[in-house]
């Protein structure tokens, strides 16, 4: 199969999964064409059967904001024609699925390009529900020939908020390369991150407000009173300065390490003793899965899709959002009990390997692609169900 993949290239779960999916598919014999405004951050080095097409944005004085959605549609159209792509897999409903649909319309009747869309999170729970985007998000969802969500939670949110009717949404969870994410065999940077005898608590994210890094610092402040430890923060974003300021106020700045963005996070996770994820919302929680694969117990919020990833009491603990004291107590309990830590570590690794490895998940995408390509004129994207209820998108799509 010849597959185009449109995704965000930046530091984040959707881009990481989209890139890893493409690389795994290429290893299995598919021809993969990434289409985005920059090279995906995990697309490093030459890979056989993998191509990258950069979206060109016109520098024209009339445009205060260059129309990326249209430029992306043209890039998809051109790649599909030049390389005879079978389908385009859009990661995030907007703008990628919308651009894919425009490209498909431009190609008809010469070529019947199929569109598969994977919903990842804020395209449904935040951005997509904004009045400015809800109608086009729903349109893009319903025009896709294949539709997936990364968790049962996200599937439910999509059905509730976008009136999808009987449109099938297949839950295909995120996955990781469990040979790459493992505790053994990685360069250990532990001695550079903490002193001997100190435990390492880690957090990886884009530091958006939804990640609640302020709570993260509060949790660590309580933990380090009982357990000699360091907090290692990986990533960057708008809440970093606020987290640093709070660490200074609490007098623990010398025990907090801000590493910024790193591509090889598996090397860092292999050094961690505990992973903290006190988010307000998580559609899946890829960072938690990466930690589990590296044998790192997780303490996180009981929210969104996280309970589908972290097994409470088996691979870590889930607490209510904002329960700083509860998260600190759970963290101390894990770090002070070597037997408990070892049990959670083993269980996390086993869960990652048996349920969320690429070997388990990638064939499910391949099966979906084959189903979509085999439907011909009976594809699921040919009809859009009539909307009902309140909202800006009522009635049939013209």
C-alpha cells in the first residue's frame, strides 16, 4: 500500500504516534509519505520506503495568517497524484482531515483517494468543540472513510459532542516500540541527574495548562520531605516559567531539573524511579505508557483515557485531579517500598508489551486500511447522517 500521513510534526503524542506508525508500516513493506509543514521530530535519518513532503506556505502581504489548510490540501493532492497514493491517514480532525477531504475532491473523478482519520484528543475535547470549528470538525469526521479514536473515552466524547449517529468509530490505542522503550540496554544518565541515593521523579509533556505542572511541583515538594529525590522535567511550553517560579517559592529549585525538549526520552525514562502525570485531561496518556514500558511506576490523575492505560494498583496509582496530597502519599509509598516498586515496575512493562506494542497495534491499522480500500463505492464516507439536537451543524451537509 502507498499511504500518505498528515500530522503535526511538533513535540506531542499525536505526532509521535503518527510518525512511529509510518515507520512501522514502512518496515512491513508499505510506501509512506509524510506530509506536513516541517519534518516530524521523530523522523530521523534515512528510512527505506519513507518520504517527506514539506507544505509550502505562500509569503504574500495580503495574508496576515497564511492559509495552511489549503496549502496542505494542495500538498496532499500533489503527492497523491505523483506517487499514486491509495489513501491519506489524517492524524487530528482539523486541519488534516479537512485538508485531506479537499484534496480528495480535487482528485475526483480521476482518482478515488480514501481518507482515514485518527482522533487524538484536543481536536475533539477542546479545539473541535469551539464554535468556530465545531461544524468543520464534524464535517471532517463524517466524511472520513475510516475513523479511529485512541481510547474508549475519546470515542465517547466524539459521539456525544459531534452527533456522529451510527458512524463506526474503531478504538485503536496508541502504541510504542517496546524494544526501544525498556529499562535495560540504554545509556544511563542517572549520575548526571541526581546524586547517589536520590530517587528520580520524572514528567514529560508540552507544559500546556492542561498538564497542571503547578500541581507537579507541589507533589514533589511534599515527596522530597520524606524521600531524597530530584524532579526531572522534560519538554517545554507556556507553563514552564510558572512551574519554575513555584519551585523557587517553595525553596526546592535546586532539586528541580529542567531539561527542555529531548527526542530520546527513552534514555531518560530508563533512569526514572517514578513518573508523575497530574493532568486535568488526557485522551490517552502516551507518556505514561512510555514510562510503563521502561518499568517506571506511574502516579497520575484518574481522568479521560488514563484508566485505560494505567491499571490502578497494578502499574501505578490514579488519584482525582488536583489531589496533590494523595499523589504525594502514593508516590512516597511506592518509593519507600522496594517490593511494591518492583511489582509495579514488572507489571507496567508486561502491560506495555502485551497490550500496547507496535506488533499488537499496527496490524489493526493495516486491517482498517484494507477494509476501507476494499469497499469501493460502498465506502462509509459517501453519506453524512442528518444532524439532530442543538449545535451549529444541523441538517444535511450539502
